[in-house]
């Protein structure tokens, strides 16, 4: 079950239970000057700590060589009246969004195992930095567990954020929405695959639609067959849990632009008959992270893009192996009539995405298409576990997504779509192969996958986010938590906000 901290916005100490940890924001000093501690709203003053034998705060910070860099923390015991408490000093750096996100992350991890945290970090946050601080405090506090045992490293139960402004505030609302969207994506990704069938995911999408007023349409296996979604059907045919295609629509009156978001939704990926080794299969309940990120974003699309028409297509299938599974050498026919020779059944994500993209081009007539997918191990090899690959046919769209990633604090790097590699996808018996067949190119797997998907875009401005690296994590790092990370959810929402002329917040 998911676990996360509760955040309350306050003007000062509240409630009957004292805080287990009081964390004071500290601004760096000007040249030659000591750092400045933000005491307001903490219920503590420097005089409270000035008893016999007490070390002055300035000397204390000098002793610890504390410079108030973003996320720098020093904790000391302090006696306030009759009470002994833990007092932490937290550096805010330049108080930019990235700095306060880092400060929030460091404090959230430092406060694990505590019952209540009171912090004055909110008093230094302004504008978009407020949303970033909320992300930093809450996203590292997320945890998914099926265990009932006590955990001393559990997230702090309650965070009291002292601010200089009342709730609700626009940027506070933005931060809460970005966190909620990401946590929804993480919940979906981390749900065990035994429960998470394509039809289960369709039920989750239906619940989001009911809560938010989005329109929804779902294709079951019969409808997929009737309308020619050969890629989704081929991937799902080896499983007793049949595939689904889910369409969610946000259609505001007067919208003059239409964007389509496509999410890869492989609810578990064995590799099919091209079976994965066991170690590679352990993380494959997360192979629907792209669909989860898109659904998380759609749950809050009305707040971030009230004037933009947005359609989400979630292509869901269970890539299993059985006597009914697709075979290497099979030829399948996609929604647009294009034929593909299957050379590796573990290159299945591009098959479900291709159907969805082709459907979007023919039936939805979008201005832009973005797909999000844990698509290739090659992307992770190229950029590691913290950075996603961006491929795009449109420079303006690519620049917008890079800017959105920067706002979201999610690492993204543009990769080339190398046309010289295109002939590696030529098949002798079909229009395309689903993996490259020429060895002399060094098997550029992420680029080959992008080239394959581009074939179905029909010239519509398109971007492909290969999130195989940051979409899943084996450890806690920054705002990421072990398991599904929800990467791409906040990036997409920031991008949608910019489409509406709202650069950073709803």
C-alpha cells in the first residue's frame, strides 16, 4: 500500500503534540556575512537557546562549517524551556525552485521515522519555488509497501510547513497537484502485476474519468480486432488477460489546439517467446510506467491546461508466453495497414505504441503527439538511470519539452533520429521489422525504436520520451523512490501548462 507524509500549511506551531523535529530555513549570508536563520513561525527564538553553557547560533554554524547551501543540514539538540528537542538548520541556497526542491528532499529524508516535523522553509519560498518545495518535501516521503511491520525509516507522518501566506495559494495548489499526479502514477506502477491486468488498468482510468469529468472510451479485445489494432492484439495474444486501448478526452470549449499523449502500458513483460532472463524480469511490473505517467497527468489536466484539448491513449497489454503467443517471424498488420515482421517478441512496446499513434493520426487529427514509454534498455545504457531520452521530429516541440523538464526537475536529453540507420528496419517480407537487422551499425537500439515509431506519425510533429532509465529506480535518489518513480508526469503537466500560456503553474 502507498504511504506518504501529510502536509499542513500553518502560520506557526499548531496542535497539541509538539514537533519531534523543528527545521529552520537558513539563507546564505552575503559576502563575508554569516548565514541568516529564519526563526519566524517556529515558536523558537535565539533567546530561547541562550541559557547557561549554550553556544551562540553563529558560532554553532561556524563550527559545523555550515554555508547554507541547498539541502545542507545540521541537527543539534536544543532545550526550549523544559523541553529537549531536535533542532535542524536547513540551507536554502539561492531559494530558486531547484534549490528549494533539493532542500525539501534533504529534509524529508532526514526526518524519516519522526512523527511530526515543523519547518520554516515555506517562509523563503516564492512563486514556482513554492511548488518545487512541496515536491521536495512530499515525493521522497512516498513509499509503497505490502508489509505490516513497523519501519523506523518510514516517512515522517506529518509536516507542518510554516509560510508567510495563507492557504490556498496558487503555487501551493500547483505543488500539491504535481505531487498527487506523480503519486497516482507511482501507485499504478508499483501495484503487483498479479492484480494489474489491462482490464484493471482500464478500471483505474474509468475512476479518474469519473472523478474529473473526462470522457473515456475503452476497446476490449473484440473491438480491437474489429477495428484492426493488430499490434496491441499481437502483444497481448499470449496472455489469458486480454489487451485494452483506453482513450481519455479533455475537450474544453473553444480550444484551438489539440495534443495527444500516448502511454506504453505493458502490465507485465516476460519478453514473450523471446524470454527475458529472470533478473531482467524482476522490474517488469513497471513496464507500464509510460501509461501511468500519462494517466497521472490526465487526472490533473483540467488544472494545468484548461484551454487545450488533450487526448490520452493508453495502450495496455500483458506480454506473456504461451502456445498462443506471437512468434518471431510472424507478420502483423497495424491500424494503418502497415505490416511488421516480428523478429523479437521482447520489442513489444513499439508495437502497441504504433497502433495508438496511427489511430491518433487518422482519427484525432492532433497538432502534436507525445509518447511516453519505458521502451529500450539502450536508452538506459546511454544516459543512465536518472535521465530520459528525447527524440523528436520538431525542434520547437523538443525545446518546449526540455524547458518543461527543467521546470519539473526531471532530467531529459535530446537524442538524434539518425536517418542513416533507417534501412536497418527494412524487411524482406513486410513493410518493417520490429528490431534492426544490421549489425554493422552497432545496434543503436533506442534510435531504431524511435525510427520505427516515426513511421506511424505521418508528419505530425511528434516527440518520444524513452523513460526506461528514470521510469523505475532501484534506490531512493532525489525525489525518486525505489520502484516506480512517476517520471514524466510532472514534465507533461508543465508542458501542458505552457501550451496554455501558463509557464510553470496552474
